[in-house]
C-alpha cells in the first residue's frame, strides 16, 4: 500500500525548515553577507556529505525503494569538485578538511544506508529538493556577495541535465508517493529527514564563529536579530 510520502515530508519538516532559515549563518547568507572562507569550508563539508550520499545511492540503485528515486542527474559531487578547485586551487584535495559535525553527518548516511537503506531517502530529499528549489537564488546571492564571475565557484547550483526543474520535482514527488513502503516506514523517513536538518543546522553553527570573526559581532547581531518566517523548501539548509 502506497503512502503520500512527499506530503508527509513537506509537512513533517516545516518546523525544521523554519529553524534552519533562522540560523545566523543562513540569515546572513540570505541577506547577502557571505564570507568566502566560511563558504568554502561549507563547500568542503558538502563535498564529503554528497560523496557519501551518492556512493550509497549508487550501491543501492537496485534496492526496491531507493531504485525508484535513483536519479544520477541530481549528483553534486562533480560540481563540488569544480567549486573546490576554484576556492582552494588545484591541490584542493590536500587542503580541505571535514568538520566534526560533518563527520557525524557522513557517518549517519553510511550507517542508515547499511542498517535501514530506505532511510537514505530522507537525506536525498532534504538536500536535493532544496538544491533544486533555491539554487538559482542562492547562486545569485553568492555571486554578488563574493564578487564572482559567471562560472566561478557556483557549479553546485547548476543542473544542466535537468532543464525543467519544476517538472523534475513533480516527477520526484510522484516517485516518492509510489514507493513500496508502509506507514511506519514513511514516518521513520520523516523522522530521519528532521535529523538530517539538525545535522545541517549544526554544520552551519560550526561556521558562525568564522563568520562573526570576519564581519564583526555588531553587524552579525544586526543581521540576525529579527526572526524570519521559514518556507517549506528552497533554502541553504536544504540547499
């Protein structure tokens, strides 16, 4: 019996979306304050996170649940490699480092993929749907804030193999709603998606110290004072 997993995920992660958008690092980003060193550290963390997700997705591409949402055109590892080369140079592999929370995130992806593979869907949804929803807006913010030319350090936000993002997202949600899972499994996926948001938020929290040091406490406080209302999709927490 199929369940409306797409709706359950959207409704079940609304609070987490709002909390994520109210992280200081994200509020500064959305207001156009992006500090390059903090941003490139985030890009490095994302490289490890997406590498883990895509390694597991490839391994599980014949799994009865994961196979239904196996869309390699979503893969971000190669685009993150391009961006890391821009930010760190040709020796980027020896320059980047996974943060402590980033390591927890990677371990979580590998552990659930081994023990309960269907829960991997929670991480795929949290990251990729946000990437598609808010990518172009976030790309423009990053370009303006860091004075980047087109093609410099923003490959992460480009999906050349997905010309119609709305149609793709509709197709993805339909695929989620046709999965061979029961209600209890669907609820476990929603719970895991909220855990994924928490890991993202903790990664952003790790970066706030760097950002405050770069822009100053007063500016940081003025940018983050007001609590903003979150949306359900399309922010850096699900970017």
